[in-house]
């Protein structure tokens, strides 16, 4: 059991942290939620039936931990919509996180900020598909949805993100820049 747990931790810890960080936008909370995920893994590991991959199973647990966290918040809907304070929340890690790379690219930075305009489901799909690089099938397994629902939610999320990005481009005088958001259908 210890070796299996250690292997899961080594393989997926960084990815789970990134996923949870994108969901909650707070390093300490993401770290706490990663611990919660592994507590849940220890408690439920014996019930893992292997119907999905370990990766999708862990993301499913992580997403549920994030949703539980949001439910416990005093005003979680407002918290989802508030802007990330870059000055107060600096992330330092051995490996560069996507948000560190995004700082170098205005369009990627707009995408990151536009996640605040998405629902929790839309944000989950975007993070799993585009940041964690899960396929539509894997994303459907994590979320417990049909592939059709994942595709529909992804389409709506990308539409919302695109609108925010276009609004930002107009505000910053870059209205001539065409915003394109494409993803292969794997």
C-alpha cells in the first residue's frame, strides 16, 4: 500500500497541485486540498475498481475536494468571481507553473484571468482539457459526464473566455487582434 501511494504521489502530485491551484487560486488552499485528496485516496483506495485510470480517478477526487471547499466558503460564488491578486499570492515551485509562463504572454494571461467568468463546471473542463491535457474521454471520466456534455461545456467555456479576451483587447486598443481558440477533438 505504501509503495502504491508513494508511486501515485510521485506521478501526480504536481499535476494535482496545478489543477487545484487553478480552481481555488490560492497556494495554501491548493496545498491543503492536495493533502485532502491524498487523505481521501488512502480512505478509498481499496474501493478503486480500475474502471478508469488512476489519473482520472485522482482528478475526480481533486475536483470533488475543490467543490466541497467552495461549498464551505461563506460566499463561494463571489469568491469564484473575485480577481486574483498577483502581488499577494506569489507561487514559487521547482518547476514553472503555467501561470508563470502565462505572465510572459498577454493572451495566455487573459485566458487565465477569464476563467473567473466561467462556471465551476466550465473552469474544470478548461483546466482538465487545456492545462492538464486530458482527452475528452478522460475529462468525461473525471467529471462523471458524457463526452457530449464535456464537448458542450467546453464549447460554452471557450465562448465565454473568448468574449472576455475580446473585451480586453478592445479595452487595451488591440481590437484588430483576432482571438482564436482551437483544440483538437481527442
